[in-house]
C-alpha cells in the first residue's frame, strides 16, 4: 500500500516561510503526478498545486507567486515551498499521489498555522 507521508508543517508568523515535504515509497513515483491540497477548519479540501511526471506545474490562484512545488524523483520526495505566508493559508496540508488512472493515495496531512 502506497502511503505518502507529509512533514514540515508548523507555526509561523505572517510573511514567513515553510517547506513541506512528501515522501512516498513506491517504485512508480517518477511516473506519478504529485499534488498538494489543504483543508481549513470548517472548509472543504481545496487544491493548492501539482506537478506532473514530466515536470509541468499548476497552482491555485490563491498561492500563485508565493508557493513553489517541486520533486526529486531520486528521493521519492515532493516539496511545497511556501513563502509570504498569510493567515488564510492556515490549514492541514495533504499530499496526493496519482499513479495511472484511478489510483490516488493520500497522506495524513501536516498542520500549517500562520499567525497574524
């Protein structure tokens, strides 16, 4: 069973930075699409960013220009660099791994709290 594991969350002041990591033990990692989602209290889970196997990236409008998604296939790891954090970025951040069609795997999430 593929189980992504997130880390790197924490408490930071507005304007600060954090880097989240997502490690997934699967030999299919290099061919997978990696995505980050987040869920704030009382809200639905929302898309943040994704990176395809070939490298193209996409971002939600709310984080464009502040967040950067990347991957190192040799380490089976994806990253989310978050700069200029805002209180509205406070949420649990989840990593999603998509392999082929219909195969989605989610991590347990890591809490990010941004204080004003």
